[in-house]
C-alpha cells in the first residue's frame, strides 16, 4: 500500500514537472493569434478529470512536506499560465490589422472638438453662438475695448480731446458764419458778403492766441489772480450803466463801446466768476459749518455778478451765471441747507423777472402755442423766429440742401448768423451735420468731465465744473431754443455763432481748462516726450535740406 502511494505520487510529480518545463519552451515558440474564446480557455488553469480527482481524494493524506511542495508547484504553474495568456494577448493586439477609417478634413475635426468643448462648458447652446461670424465680432469688440482702454489711460488724451473738439467747432463756425451772414452782410450796407466773416476770423485769431497763452499758465497763478479777475469783471459789467460808455442793443444794456469797438463784458464775467468760486470754495472746503463761513463771501459775490447782468435786462446771461454758481457750489460740497436756500432765492428772482415782463411772457406763450396765433404776414410776431427756425431744420432733410444754399437766410430767419445759426446748419448740412455738431459738444463735455474726475485739486474741479455749466449748458439751451423746446432767450451757440466777445471769451476759457489738463498725472512727462520728438523731426528735416 505504501509502495503504491509512492508510485502514484512519483508519477503525479513527474507529470507536473513535465508541465512546468514545457511552459518556458512554449513561451519561446511564436504562436499564432487565437480568438478570444481560445485565449480565455487558455488563461484558465486546466482541470483534471473527476475520476482522477476522486482517486486522489480517496487516497490517504500526504505528509506536510509533500503538501507544501505541491502547493508551491501549483502556484508557480498558475503564474506561468497567467503570464503566458497576457503575452498572447499583447502579441495578438500588435499583430491584429488596424482598421483604416476614411480621413476627415482638419476643419471638421477642429469644429467637432470646439463643439465638444462648448457643450462641456455650456450644455445649452444657441444658434447665435455657433455662427461663424460670432467669433470674429467678439474678437473685434475685445480689440476695440482694449484700444479704447489704452487711449483712455494716456495722460494727454484729455488735453487733445478738448483741443481738437474746440478747434473743430471753431472751424465749422467760421464756415457757417460766412454762409449764414453773406446775405445780411451784403444787404446791410457793408458792400461785401465777407464783412462779418472777416471780423469773425480776426476775433478767432485773437481768441486762439489767448487760449494758447492761457494754457501755459500754472494753476497757482489762476488762484492768485481770482480776486482781481472778479473785481475786473464786475467793474467792466458796471461800466455799461455809465452814460456815453455803455450801449443798449435790442433792449439789453449789456455793451460797452470804445470808438468803433464794442465789448460785451458779461462774457468775461463768466470766466472770472468760475475761477473766483473755485478758489474761494477750495480754500473753505471743510470749514463751511456755520452760516457765516458758508455765505460769506460766496453769496455776496454771486448776487453782485447776477444783479449787474439782470440790471442790464439780459436775463438769458443771468440764468447762465446762476447755473454756473449752483454747479460750483454743488461740486464744492456747499452745505445742503444753505444750497437749497440759495437755489430757492435765485429761482424766485428769475421768476419775478420773467412774469414782470410782457415780452418774456409772450415768448413763453409763443413757445407753447407755436404759430397758432400768428398770421402769415406778421413778421414781427413772437413766433416768427422760432417757426422759421423749425422750417429751416425741416427743409434740410438728412443731408441738407447744400452748403450756402439756405433759403431761410434770405431775410426770412432773424439772427440767422448769430442765435439761430444751428437752424442754418440743419438746413444746409441736414440731420447728419446737426448731429455732428452735437457730437463735437459731447466730446468737449467728455474732456471737461475727465478733467474733473482725474484731477486731485479741488480748485481745478470746481472751476472746470463752472466752465462746463457755461459752455455745455449754453450750447444745450441754444439748441433747445432752435428746436422749439424752450422759448427764445437770446444766447449764442459757443464757438459757432457770430460774436467777437463770445468767441474770444470762450476760447480763453478753454485755455484755462487746457492749463488744468496739463497737470494730470503723467502729462508733464508725456509733453516732454512730444517736445523731444518734434525737435528730432525738425533736426532730420534740417539734415535733408543740407544734403
């Protein structure tokens, strides 16, 4: 019995040894690729028949040493079988022929990847996002936004924005004065259609010289001369009541005359009031806690300037001065209770002078009723001027009737070259020309607002705000009057209308603002760089001439 057991174990061990020695040899031989079913069958260890398993189970138990050796042999056999199956799988993958799919264009694959990315980020996509032009539009907008930010951050952007817009308005004003005043100038006894234009061109040249000179003044100079400027402006305005020196025109005693030269001092009083209020309110900032500190000397100065203008029967200019004063007080952090008190007082004064004058009441009535109460032959009626201003704008259409081809300037529209020059612009240049003028004023307004926001000086902020209320506010009033939104007040359009005092004072005020714009952070260094570039360019030109 023991011998039979030994023989069986010996034969079983020999079989297992043959299997283990045959496995490394099988690895060396190249094998063909088998199907997955065969690979699975090979990966599983081979089992013996049940008869053999039963015979072994019925046999006696084996010694511990033999059982250990048998378990080690089984584990090595399983490992060898697993490595063999893995090797066959890898070789099958390498030797398997690849399926060649038809190549797709690069654009299709790129669009598919783009769509997958967009669907991963935003599951709900719209048709507008998948359009081919959407990406180009977004790129263009981002480029415009980036360039706008770069230009806006440049220190001299404010300076050039104000300068270019003012020069454009002044140039257009010269052309329109020539066109609108040609008939009136020739028919008025001047003997030339260029008489008014020549005078206006001389005033423009004088104003530009003063503007350039004023732009180089330091800020502290304007603060020092603020009191002297107000005294000079008030003195000139008071001189209109001196017999032989003051002159009344169309019911307004607002002129002084030196021989053949006339001057309207209220235009220069606007500059003086803005600079003076800026200096006083900046020095009193944070100290206006009591009635005395708040009211003196601010309120007496405002009342004096406005009272002298109203005394000359020029309510339109007085309203501009009131608006300037209120804006300066608002920017200067004037106490609210005193601000409202002063606002109520100025409004009461304006209402009194409006309702106490029959002429002003008729203008308000005409603005509300239009030409309903006027016959076609009544050229002196209150609605005549405003109605023909509307006729002029209406006949212009989109592009206008052409430069110089206005029909209303042939003595139909009163003050066509002065207060109602915007109507001639609408008639000859059309709606597009009128919008271009408005956009120029908007550009000027943006430049002045930039000065206020980017400056750290309280004096600069208050003074610029006062000049803003004058130039932009008066332009808005003039355009509203011409379009019939307000009654006729008698205010010219800054930089465009005919008038020596108006154009010179307006350009001088712009010179003051330009001097403020030169103090912006980084502006002095940028100006120095520009000077160096100009010098180098002139040096290059000089060398070329020598050659």
